[in-house]
C-alpha cells in the first residue's frame, strides 16, 4: 500500500510542525500546573489530522512526542515508549473520530484523551506513577486541556474550512 502526500498535506504538516516546535520551546506548549504540566502540544496534531488526515496528524504527533522526549524533565518522558507512542496515536484517533462524527469538538476531546490516557496509562503500567498520582494529574489537567483543545480546534478548523473550500 503506497500513499502519496499532496503538496497541501506536506505544507500543512510543515506549518503545524513548526508551530509545535515553537510551542515546545516556549511556555505555550507546556503550562505548569503544580504537580505536572498541562499541555497544548496536542492541538496542532488534532488540527492537522482533521484537516489533512491521519498521516499528517501522526507526523505532527511525532514532533510532539520527540519534543517531550528531548526536553524531558522526569524519568517518565525519558522513556520513548511513554513520550512518543501515545502522541503518534493522537492524530489517528482524532482523524477517525472526526470522520465518524463530523465534529471537530468531539475529535478534539478524543485526541486529548488519547494523549492523557496513553501517557498516564503507560506511566502507570511501567510503574513510573501510581494509579493515585495519575488520577490526580488527570483531575488537575484534563479538563483544562480538553476545554482549550475544543475551543481552539473548533475555531481553527472552522476558519480554515470556510476560507479554503475543501
């Protein structure tokens, strides 16, 4: 099975990857909330997957995962399985959720939860965190991350689709 990416897909992937890199190197991508950082890094991945498909979303998710692996400040993210794998899945889950529901809001929730459940689930399975600590992080960060993802994804996807007739 071969898949060719269009110039448009490559351009969108490049632009959103650049935004992800900027976010990873500034406070825009990882917002300190005490016990853990809330992230907005998943949002370009979700937007890319909705606009241009799962390959583009997976590539942008790779940028997110590699950035958290490179900038790791805890043993959790020094593990590439925890730092990278869930981030690859964000775009895939968000894309197929959008394809099924036609709702960028629902896709944003699904993509955000893929990141949260994937990272924290693997961290618990690999014994970096206890279930109790993971639940505290979920309760503290997830609502913020979901709300921000839904608002930004919905506004950006709606604007791009209105401007660029697909």
